């Protein structure tokens, strides 16, 4: 199971999932949309990580084959860790460019966090876009390249007059705020998973120096159970920047089904 980040959708990871299955035909991949994202419904408040986890538990219970591995990118990471403590069949968890620790916003500007900058750029845009190209151009004004605009644009919905972003940004930011509040290092230190790996983008600043050191220390202390990997030339959105390198880093670590 692959859990996408905030403002994304499962379709962002579709090409990656297809390539993974091509390289590992013993695997199937489930890539859901979180509530308030993609083609999923909005769900009922509260807008927090627990609500998203409950959504995913219901989804998993409806599957004939529960996942043995769950990987979470950014916002999806803490849901991945929580699911790993609740679903006995999950043997492996992979954290993709995400900090398990709480995010301390005090003393920091929103400009220091790429996802918050992206939210602010989306808020400044028009309510209706005539074409997807117009959406790409609008995000480019705030410094976001075409690849980022492409995956956020999966949330565009056709309406009278053009395309509308199908995101309730205030509720989505509530999800993100709750994610930032939570500390999942105790889950990592206390879990009995067979493998738990960390992958970060070398050009990303999402993971704090303290957590980076803790990831590396964990991998050094438990080399069979954990591995730390830095993807060169990749920022926070690893699957956009360097999808091939990310896949090559993950394939040797995936447990046999």
C-alpha cells in the first residue's frame, strides 16, 4: 500500500506502482486517495490523522489480501506507521521524506515549508481555470515547476466554465496541522516490524537534522531491520524528481510475499 502526501492523490503514484509490479510481479499495489483528496469523499470531521487511518482500515478490511508492506510519503508517513501497529499482516514500513517527530512551527516562517508555500500559492489562484495549462502557469508564478503542478492538478474537477480545484484547503490544512502535532518516534522505537526504512531527498529540508541523525543511528544500530537512503538531486517530492532512483533504492529492501 502506498499512501500519498498532502494535496496529492493516489494517481500521482500510479506509474511508480505499475513499474514496481513489473519489476516485482509477486506484488500487487493498492494506492488509495485520502479523504478530501482525489476521487475520495470529504468524510466527516474531525479532520485529523486518526480519521484518515480509520478510512484506510475500512478499505483494508474490504480487501481479500491485506498489505504486507505500507509506504507513506510526507503526510502519508504517520498513517503508514499507525497502520503498521494495527494491521497484523503488515511486516514492513517505508517512510519517504517525512519527519516522524512533531514539527515545531514556533520561530519559523511558512516560507520555510514547501507544502505550506504550495497551499498559499493555490489559495492565490483563480477559482476557475480555463485549461490545465493555465493551472500550470499559475503555479509557475510561485516557483513550482510543471511536475508539481501536474500531480496537484489531479485534483482539478471539470465544472461549468472550466476546471476547479477539488480541494477544501482549510480542511486539508487541518489534516496537516494534526500530522505536524504527532510524534511517531515511539512507534518506530517500539514496533516489532521486520523492516522499517527511511528514504529522504538530498535536496529536501523537510526532515530535521535531529531526526536525520536519529534515522541514520537507527539504521546503523539495526542494519538488518532498517536502512537510511538519501536520493541525490531529489527534493521533497521524490517520486516526481527521481522516480527511477527511488524504485531502485526500494526494490532490494522489499520483503518476499
